[in-house]
C-alpha cells in the first residue's frame, strides 16, 4: 500500500508507539494522585508540556492538553465568545477554514454572534487589507488557519498576528496542518491561541493541545476536576500525551531535513504529472504551500472515480478533505479559490510525509497516467 493521505491522518511512528506502551500497561497511575507511582505520570506529561512549549517558543503552563484539533478549535472559539460576549460579538475568520472552525462559527452565529468570513485569492490566501477593513470595535477574535488542509496554502500568519496585536484582538490559529511542517514562533507571530493535533504528526488519534497565551482567558471548556489549570477538566489521556511528546521530539529533530526531502519529492511528483498528463491544474499556490501537499484537478475526470481506481492499485488519496469526502457538492475550499465545473469535480489531493519514497512517486505517476487515460476514454 502507498499512503498519500497524510493530511487526513498519519501512521503512528514506531518510536511513538514504544514510548506509549508502558503507559497503557504498567505505568497506569492517575496524574492527579499524590503517591509516587501516580506522580510519575504527572511528571511525564509535564515533560511533554515542556517539549511542546519549546517547539513553538511558548511557556509550559501555556500548553493545554485536549482530545485533538476539533476540540481545540471548539474551545478557542466558544471559550472566547463566552468570555468576551459583553465586550463584543464579532468574530473574523475565513471561508477556507476546517469544518471544526466553520461549524463552530455557525453555531455561534445562531446564538447571536456576527461572523465575517474573509475571501481568499486564487491561491487560497487572504488579503491582509481586507482583514484590517473587517475589524470593528466589537471584534473579539480573529481565527485564521496557519495552513490549509486541502490546498496547503500558507497564510501570512505573522502579518495577521501583527494586525491583531495592533488592534488588541486575540488571534487564534488552527495550526493542525502547519505545526511541525513549518516554523511557528507564537511570540514572533503574535499568536494568542493555537490548535494542534497529534495524529497529524505521527502521534495517536484523540490527542492534541491548545496553546493559550498567558493573560488570555477563554471560558472553562470542561467542568470538573483541577486538570489543565481547572479549565479543561478530566483525567489526562496519558498514553496519547506521552506519544505526542515523542512525536514532537522526533519531528523537531529532523524538521529542516524532512521539509527539504518531502518538498523535493512533492515537486518531483508535480513535475512529472504536469509534464506527462495533459489537462491538469494545480490547485493552490506553487510555492507558499506546505511541503507535503499536492492538490491537482484532472480535467474531464471525476476525482472520486480516480480515487477509487487508485485505491484498487493500492494507493490512498483524497478528493477534498476527509471530512467532506462523500458529501458531494465539491470542496468549499476549492470553491473559495474560484474552482468550478470540471476543475472542482476532478480534484485529487495527495499528501506526502517523510516516510514516503521516490519509488512510490514513480508508481503513483504510472497509475495516474493509466487511470486518467482510461477514465477519459470512457467519456
Ligand atoms: C485534521 C484537522 C482538524 C481536526 O483535528 P482532529 O484532531 O482530527 O479533530 C482541524 N483542523 C485542520 C486544519 C485539520 O487538518
């Protein structure tokens, strides 16, 4: 099997699994316990807090463990809305966010909040002057993703942070795709809150974190015990958190090397597709893009049919994001980029990671060529 759907989820790294196993077995202490056996679990997860903090230039007490990207996004948005509703009810986001953000904004809109969805250009990037124009006296939050899960488009995060800081508005970024695939410094970028998810970077599913800058106070998300400073209660997912820490360490160690390797492999795949298959369009930017992301429309072909044929060849890909696949109607992200008709229908996303190989790319190009020709011949 060739797995090219790493934006949907990644395989757990063998070293991550090894680090997790003791915490599913003999080291089962509850981090809230006060005897030594339990304190070992507490120390272990606090170690992860430090590792994560170092990776984004934050402080350990600013890292809050959650069940993943969706929860972190929900908490950031509903938590700030609840905390600041007397100050204002206006939130700025974009039309290309993940559904974890879009649907939370819709939930808030139904409860009296006013949401501005910024447009994007043909490459999926927002216009900073449009952001400045959208800011109002009652704006309480700007939530803009760092990089897009479908097209890999990277937003001008530092500039957005600067605009938010000058206007004294909290800036939340969904960095689930970006974290560990590009440099993120929450201070340099003026990020107030940041969502991340372990299963997108070789950790286990159901585990992530929300960075919350000291001084920013979203409402309590989980009522209960005193875990996570009492604002996200519940016994910690210790194995998941330990694995996440290991995954961060591994990724940080080889980040620069991996970015170059994955980008070269992706560019090779793109080059061969563009030179050997007629009628293709690259969706999203050519350069300001996550290293492992490729999103291409094969004109005159149904992306879903191509996906199924590739699946029969043992290649896992995606047409649109995993969350929209099967819903029909086409991707809201590609529509926002201006895609319609054949270009919208024929989109295929292939997302690479550092364990993929050039040999795999050669096989993928061969199968793409044959399958696209076969599907076009059928019409
Ligand atoms: C995967 C993803 C999420 C959701 O994260 P989960 O941990 O799967 O809940 C949110 N935002 C983006 C950009 C994602 O890619």
